[in-house]
DNA sequence: CATTTTCTTAAGTCTTTCTTAAATGTCGCC
DNA sequence: GGCGACATTTAAGAAAGACTTAAGAAAATG
């Protein structure tokens, strides 16, 4: 298991590196963002621990770059920035976990274990279908770059379909994604929302399969 | 996106449930571990938020149980227990994230988004017969790579035949696949659909065995 | 608490698909 | 080769399903 620590504070990095090695990991250390990027480009890494206050590159920008380089690579942000907005921004930018300094080393190890046992692939925070771009975090959807305001239910339907492109969802399945237990609905709400979605995002994005349901993003 | 909150403190749960719903999630709430387990058994969930101080079951034991029931289901622990050993134990027992109370709701949402980015790869069951490719998930059928639009009944017949290639199906057997009990039909519908299928997919795919029924030949 | 937005319902319209039945075609047996 | 049984084709009316619209109810927002 090979870990890359991107951290500019040398003395802090030193201690962490040593402790990680003691815990049985092979550890690389990069003191700058540019350096870190080169390590990731070289491949062979299983997990990246990223400090945000780097001297040369904005941490979140680097994070997005690394994601592009290796989309499945788990990235844990480890930083002194404990403001809520920083956490949310970091996680939404594609980080898999966010730990603030000062931290308990045992917790870092546990969170590394969580990330390293994960074997399912991870999706980008943004989804793209043709000329439609879906930002899960901001509930913002763009058609040809232009922001379209979606209501909550519209977004929920779109997201459900976008989670599994090429898979048909029956109305019942979609309702399950929209309504909590006890809130079931007995009308053609889904149809109406789909209709409104199509008005906003174009008529070809969501297709209907007669007698079966709705589907997004397959060629048929 | 369907979230289950397992939490015994009713007033806290109420607030969280409402806020989650406002964020666009379908939310189920279980006040006991046993209840929570039943929700998970029922399926349809995308993520579980688990409180550890439950009245009836030890939280970690429940966590392990849920993991067995649905191994890919993301579980986030949300608890007042902020001791390091609790965190480590929770994460090592199989939780995907661990958030301590009191918490910022925005952070919970961000961490839910992280977990929902994971998508369990789904096997796409495809059946192939000569130059005909059948995709069950998308209800798509291709002839020489080109998508052919099939109606519901046509697809049902083709799927029935394709499920057991080389086996002859009588008209009665095929009708059983098309109609629910009580909907029986008294004409040559099956023949008509087979005819339309052949028009779309070539005349050799579905063969007739005189006096017996229809069969899908793998040698086409 | 008033205003605005979003959600649900339901009814009407439109489209596709299903069924029916009758005509035509084919096989195999006498 | 002709006859009867079975299979295929055709077309039209019926039925089912999808889409659209609008209005009242509910929920969010300030």
C-alpha cells in the first residue's frame, strides 16, 4: 500500500511520514503541489493525503487535477482549515475525506483504511450528458453552459436517471427515489416533472420506453 | 436518492429528516435497530445514517449486520461518541464515514454527496445471437449494431425465447410470459408479434416448429 | 403573514401498440 | 397433386400509454 503525502510544513510532514511508515505503508513525500502532481503522474499510488496550504498551487485546483489524472485514486484532505465552507468545498471538489489539524494519528490511519478497502469506482462530482452538465452539489444544471434552474423534484429525477445511464427506471422506481415511506403519490407526477425537465433541458435527454419507464443517455 | 436515518432521539431525528427532505432526499426514519434492519432488508436504499446509541441493539453489531445484508450500501455513523477509540472502532467495523454531534448540517450533506458518488458497478446482462444483441437493462436490441425499436410485447417474446435458446416455446407458454393471470387472449397475437419481430430482426432468428411452437436458434 | 414558487392532481389530447380477424401462403400426408 | 392443418401477412379498430395543460394545494421564502 503506497501513500503520497503532499505537505509543505517539513517538520510536520517528517513526523507523519515516519509514523505512516511505522504503520506499514510505503510513503512518498512531496513538499509542493508540482512535486505531488509528478508523483501521481508516475502512478503506483493507492492513496493521497493532501494539505491545502501549499506554496505553489491552490489546493483545490490541484485536487481537481489529480482527479483528472487518476479518477479512482482516493484523496484525503488533511489541513488546518477547519471552516465549514472549506470542508464542503473540499469534499465537493472531489475529496473522499477531510480531516482537520490537529488530528489524532489513529484516526488518520482508520480513515486511510476505509479508503483503501473501497474497491468501487468513484464518479466525478459533475456529470455530463451531451450538452447537459449536472452539478450534484449545487443542484445546478447547465444546458450548453447556460444555467437552468431545476426544482427539487426535477433534480431528484434527473439525478436518479443520471446515476445509472442506460438503465430504464419505471415510474415506481423513480417514485421510490423521490418519496419517503408514507408519502407515496397516486398520480402522474413523474410524467409532469419529466415533461418540465425536457422543457428545460431539451426533448432528447430523457427518453421514454413505452410500457417500461424512462431512461437517460443511451443511444436508443 | 433514498436515505435511511437510524436514530432514537425523536426530536433530533425529526429535524434531521426534515432538513434532508428539504435537500431533496427521500428519507426513511427508524427509531430502533430492529426497525432499521427491516428497512435495509426491504432494499431500495442508497445510504444509511446510523446513530450508535440505540436502545435495542449495539450500534456496531448492527453495522456489521447491515454490511452483510447489503455489502455495497454506504453507511455513515453520526453519533455523540467522539472518543478516538469509538471513531476507530466504527470505521474499522465497516462504516464509510464518521461524523460526531453536534455537527454542521452542511457538512453532513457534503459527506452524503461523497458517499453517493460511489457507484457500485452493475453488470449489464447482454444476450447475443448472431448479429442480434439484446440489452435487458436498457431494453435495447441491436441488429448489426443498429438499434431496433421494439415494443413491449415484442421485447417480452424475444427475451423469453432468448432466455432459453434452443428450447421450443408453445404459443401458450409465450402468452403466459406476456399476460398476467386473467388477461388471457384468444387470437393469434403471438404470431403477429413474432412476425413483426422477424421484420425488424431478420427472418431467420426466430424459427417455427410446425405444430409445436417457436424457437430461437443460436446458429441463426 | 403575504408572496412566490413548486408540487400534485386530473382531464383532455395525441401517439403508439395491441388485438382481432380474414386473407394468403406453406407444409406434409394421403 | 390435392387437402387439411398450421403459419404468415395485412390492415383496421380498440386499447393503452405518454404528453400536455391548467388550476388548486402545499411549501418555501422573505
